[in-house]
C-alpha cells in the first residue's frame, strides 16, 4: 500500500518538498505519495488530525507552523527541543514523534556537499532566529575553533551563546555579539541566517569579516546573488553558496527517518539550483 506524507504550511504553493520527496522515492524505489496541505491559520491541529485519520504517516512542517508542531508533538527529539521548533513529524498510533532536521541538513551540506569541514574553523553566523538556534548543536559537534552569533537584537545573540554553552560538552568558545563588535575580526565560514535576503536587505556586516579563502553561505535559496553574497563577492570571496543544499539535505534526513533508506541528493540539488549571478 502506498504510504502518505505531506508538507503543511500557509502559504504552501511555493513548497519544493513534494518534488524533492517524490524524486527521492523514485531513486530509492519507495512506494510513497507526498502532497501539500494548506493549514488554516489557527487550525494546525485539526488539519494534522485529519491527515492522520486518513492514514498519513508523516509530515514536514513549514512556516508558520513550526511552533504549533512543537506543541502538537508527544515525543520531541533533542534537535527539536534545542531548536524550540519542529520541521518533521512521524505518526505511530497515538504517538507523534518530532524532529528538526534544518541544522543537521545545513551542516551536512557544508561539510559533505561543499567539502568544507568546520573543524578548527572560525565560524560566524548572522541572525539569532529559529534557523540559527537549530544549527547550534550541529555546528558545535563539528568542533570549530570558535562560533560567533551576531544579531541586530544583541540580547538574542547573547541568549543563544548562553544556550550553546549550557549544552555543549566540548570546549568551543561561543560568543553573542552586535554587528559593530565585528570590526577587526575575521572568519573562515560566514553564514547568513537572517531573513534579510527575503526582502533584498543586507545586515550591517563589515566586508572585512571574510578571511582569505572564506566560504560565504546564504541560508535563503533560489534568490541568486543576494546582497549578502554580493558583499562577500566584492570582498574577494570566491566560495559562495546558498541554502538549496540545506533544503535538500534536511529533506533527506526526514526521508531516512521515515523510510530507513538515504537518498542521494545530487540530482535534486542540481535541478533546484538557481545560479548565483
Ligand atoms: P527568523 O524569523 O526566526 O529570524 C530572522 C533573523 O533575521 C532574526 O535574527 C532577525 O533579527 C534577523 N533579521 C531580519 N531582518 C534583518 C535585517 N534587515 N538586518 C539584520 N538582521 C535581520 O528566521 P529563520 O531563522 O527561520 O530563517 C532565517 C533564514 O534562513 C531565512 O532566510 C530562511 O529562508 C532561511 N532558511 C533556510 C532553510 C533552508 O532549508 N535552506 C531552512 C530554514 C530557514 P532580530 O532578532 O533583530 O529581529
């Protein structure tokens, strides 16, 4: 029997998840159907209840429902607890298992697909929202030389730095700073995890932060050369990437979790890539 999965969000037309998961199903020979559910605002639980009652096995969760899914779950994985948000659910009887694969997907894209190990690197993350929060533990697990979170609202960056200190077992120095405190500092990997690119804005980042040979990684995807990537390019950075690989890798993590088989992401990434020009 065909197993049913779906992504729930509002809006949902833009979601690439059905394309990605159906492509994974094809290459791995899994018999699944993966659709889109437009969740009514304020009606997340009812929409998920209905999907489960119709036999649904699992769901991805996108904006604005990641916190609703956190509240709905019965069993939160450490990744979801740390992120304070859920992006994948698995239904087994009365149980709702919940994960957040965004952070692990991001790190897998950087380390595996882009062949850029984070171990021993100076890592800077712009933004202190949900994406950064979810990536903290996966970043620390790679043992960078240091991890700096910078945010417009400095208190949120400091809060994440404290959270990271509380949870890490290693000795990675973590700091939460404001943008003006970046003067004179350089980093080997710079992630733009702000939502500024969604409105073609640029965080107040000094171009001097990029160390020679740095990777500039924009978490947003499908936007070409964003203001952040343009700044990096003008500063001489040649290794530029956007979040298409992160998108594919978080989907692959959910697919493995649901189906027990890891799909190759290369073809999906190629098909969804928008050139960085
Ligand atoms: P949140 O809304 O949780 O956080 C947004 C962050 O951006 C906040 O820290 C906010 O700062 C900061 N910000 C917004 N506008 C500006 C600006 N003009 N200048 C400086 N800082 C700004 O967003 P998420 O963490 O959920 O998402 C962040 C990015 O990651 C988005 O681009 C999103 O598309 C992308 N993403 C990509 C995924 C993928 O699969 N590729 C998956 C998940 C996210 P403040 O706190 O001061 O308001």
